[in-house]
C-alpha cells in the first residue's frame, strides 16, 4: 500500500494543531506519538535498501596473523584472587557482605 507523502504530511499538520490546542499533558503526548508514527512511516517508505557488506571468511586468516592477534597464550597469567578464597578468623562466608 503506497500512501502519498502529501496525505501523511497533512495528517501530521492536523495532529500538530491538535497537540498545540490540547489541554492536558497526556493528550499532548498522545498526539506527539501519532506524529512520530507518521514520521516513521515516511522515513521507512523512502529509506534506501542497504546491502550487507561482504564478510571475510575465517579461512582467509592465516596462522601467523592469528598468532599476532591472539598473542602468546603461554604468557597468560591467572588471576590469583580467583585461585583460592581468603579465610579470615571473624568472617562468616565468602561474600563481601557476610559479616
């Protein structure tokens, strides 16, 4: 269904007049939402078709490039805080909030 833009714009004009003359904030917001929907209709109707970018296949990365990106995995250091929990004499549990 192809709605002429001029018809949508005239409907937006009437909604703007109604929004300006509205007595309550709720009614004004409802009119603005209608205007927003009409704007989205116009923009969606005239939006150009976007073609997806060609993606590079994973096989195009050679092992040397992968090594440079990943670095030397043997040098990764474990976080000592996660290796074991600290025990305090007066602590009730593992949580920070356990007193």
